[in-house]
C-alpha cells in the first residue's frame, strides 16, 4: 500500500470535519468508509483495533481515532494534518455561532437558542441510553451488580456535584481494577488525582484547567464533560449564564465535528476569541500527544488487562454521568414554554422519530415561534 499524500489526508479528513454531523458514531462510520471501503488503506481488523484502543483512552474518542488513523498512514505529520483538518471546520463554525448567540443577540436569535437549549437535557438522555445496551452485553455474571453500582454512582455524582464527576469516574475505574487484582499489586499502579490550585483563580489559568479536564480526564464521550463545564463556566466562575451554556451545548450538537468543540464557546465567553482558541488547544492537545508520543505502544493497550479493568469501572460510570447530566441541564431552564419544548423533544428523540440535529433545529424554530407569540425569553 502506497501511503497517501499529506494533501490527500488534509482533503479527506477535512471533508469528514465538514460533514461529520451526528457525533462520534457518525465520525467513526465515515472514517471507516474512507480508510477501509473507499481507499483500502487499512483493513477491517486494524480499524477495529484502533477503535478499541481509543475507547480505552480518556478524551474525545472519534477525534483520537481520526488522529490515530492518519498517524498509521503517514506518521507524525499525518497525525497533525489529519487531526487539524478534522477539528478546524467545526471549530470555525462554532466560533462564528458563538459570536452570534452570546452577549446581546437579536431577539429572534436568542429565541432560537432558548428553544434549542431547552431540549439539550433530552439529547443527553438519548446519548446515554444509546450506550447502555452494548455496555450491559459486555458485562457478565457477578460483574453486572458492580456495573449497576457504577452507572448509579456516575448519575448521582453528575446530578448533585457535577464538578467532581471526573473524580467519581476515576474512583469507579480504580475500584474495578482493585476488584480484579491483588491489593499489593494495585498500589504500584494507582492513578494519582491532581487538583489544580489555579482553578480557584477564575482567570485564564482557571479556563486552562477546565479545558484540560475536558480533554484529558473524560471517558465515554462528549456529554460526560458537560456537567463539569457547566459547574465551572456557570456556577464557579460566572463566565456564562445557564441559558448561554445551554446554547453552547446545542451549538456543539448542531455543528460538525466533535462535541468537545463546546469548550470553545466556554472559552469565548470567558476571554473572547483568544480564550476560545486557548481552550480548544488545551482540550485537544492530549489527543494528539497520546498518539504522537505513545502511538507505537497504544496497540498493546487494547490487550492490557489493567487498562481494560479500569475501563470496566470508569465506562459504566461515564454512561451514568451522561444520563445524570440531564438533571442540571433541565434545572437550568427558566421558562414554562421551554419545559414543553423539552417534553416534546424527549418524545421525538427517544421514540426514534428524528435525529439529534433535526430535533435541535426544530426546537430552535419552536422557540422562535413561542417568543414571537409573546412568550418571555429566559
């Protein structure tokens, strides 16, 4: 197989970055069609191994898969060009929308944002519910009791103390690792948890810490980091109001590329365009570093019993965290008409009558109509 030209990688990965609506499942399917079906650069087995490996890493899995596939084809240069081509299109779109929706937007734009933001809680439930069956099937015997406990712990932690959800995920992973290993062996492999004193300052360092948590300490997909960002951006530092944060999450869903782009909106609200670019760089940097520094060793991670045991605990807790994130997101709604939009969106999404993007756009239209008819803005 002749390695593809770097310009071809930039074009093909950029195409996925422009058209990749629908979150990680859509991104993974598009990447597989490209590298296996259309171009035959990789075979099915290797792509499955790459997917399994990225699922064992914290951070945005589809972004890591895009970087990993490009690294496999053209090394470090391919990883950098492919990863940036995948990330940048959605980033440009979401920054343009952030400038439009944040601050003092026109009344019609604010109404559309309030409508779309109203159904974000339903989108979280939809995302978590979609992950439950496969996770349950991978669990057998007595482990299922612990699986339920991890899901419940993640959900409760997110609903009650969103800012600490990462610690709960790490704890669940460590407990499962301890359950499958001798206590003395566990001590040599315990995962340290580093708490940044900078997070209390509320300045640029606080934004850096929030972005680092998003990129390096999240498991299970983009929605895991939503309550964490909400706690930092709204409750702790006051960079955004609850309605603005709901808008940010909705924008992360209706734009192409990874959901982690939401952190760019948080950075924009905190420190303008510079803050958005800084937060994005920090959030995505771990994904590049995992591949560029450890790419040659990551293939062995899939068969590492310790890594898989940790994920057996952290993974279900992450699903619970996604489901639990619906609680603070729903509580952030302030108007009665938004609750009606949320209810309708939940019915449409969970019944499978419409996808996430179509539901958010419809909810935005409903919000515009409601405000035009006299309903108050949040």
